[in-house]
C-alpha cells in the first residue's frame, strides 16, 4: 500500500485528491514505537525530496517528516533551506525536531541565506529555543536590514535564557529595532521570573523602565518588578 502512495507522490500536485497519500500518514502512526520501521519510512520519504516530484509532493513529504524526522533526514532538509519555494516547509520539518543536528543545520544556513529566508531561519531558531543560536543571533541584532535585526531580537526573546537576555542587554537598539528589542527583553524577563531567577528578572525590568519604553512595556515591566519583590 505504501508503494502505491510513493508512486502517487511522483505526480501529486495541488488539486489532487489528498487521500492518495493517506497510507503514508497512516504509516507515520502505525510505526510509532517501532524504531526500525519508522527509520525506514523516514529514509524513503527523505529520498523523495531529492527527486523532481512536484512542489506539492515535497511539501507533503516535509509535513510527514515533521513528527518522525531524525538526524537521518536533516542533511536532505538542510539542502532545501536556501530554496525559495521549499525553505519554509524544510524549516517546518526541522524546527521542532529533537535531533541536535536540526539546530546545527539551521545555524549553518544563517550565512547562506538572506531576506525572507534568513528571517525564517532566525524564527525557527527561536521556535527551537536554540541555546547554541544565541551567539549568531546576537551578531544579527546589528544587521543592516532592520527586519533581520528585529527577527533576531524576537528569536532571542523566544529562547528566553539568561544568555539571550544578556545578548539583548548588550545590544544597541536603533529606532527601527527598539520596540522589538524591548518586547524581546520583556519576554526574557518573564522567563527568568518564571524560572525563579528573580534578581536577573528584576534587573531586566528595571533596565526596560529606564529606557523610555512604550506604555505597554512600562506597565508590564512595573508589574514585573513588583512580582520580583513579592508584591
């Protein structure tokens, strides 16, 4: 049955009845708990991405790889990160993959892509909470493209670690990035408070209050200071 579904991928396109791929979706479910069978399925799916099947078929494969992907499929997905049409779906498969190789692939892609693709990779590092991504993201806070700098700030806020917080504190905000960096610092402070790092959280809230923040950030930071003080 899987063989017929893999054959269907060769001509699968938008508008084609999606049920023809249902056996592959079923295989993702039925291989749960069977590492060997799931790895075999993963390898077969990743191989499809190296062929000239339609884009819709490759999108479908990336969706199928998301819940089962391991280090085995990372190189194939990583090769798509610079592809204008497929980068988004490759990131979709990689960004929550538990294999550390997935994070390595995203970090390695940063200097190889630009514009929207770079912003997407940055965002995926934030989704992953990628601790090793703090240093390259910190460097991007000073990028000449404000959209990239803002994306780096938001990703650091999503990571929310003390190191991410320190990276934001050390960066010089421009008028175009000030709001994003304030929001990201606030996110870090909230994470620090939630993980009982009250001194660091309070220092971040106070830093925000001293930087002429927006009204909303000011209100949130003031509440944060009170929470750190047990008030």
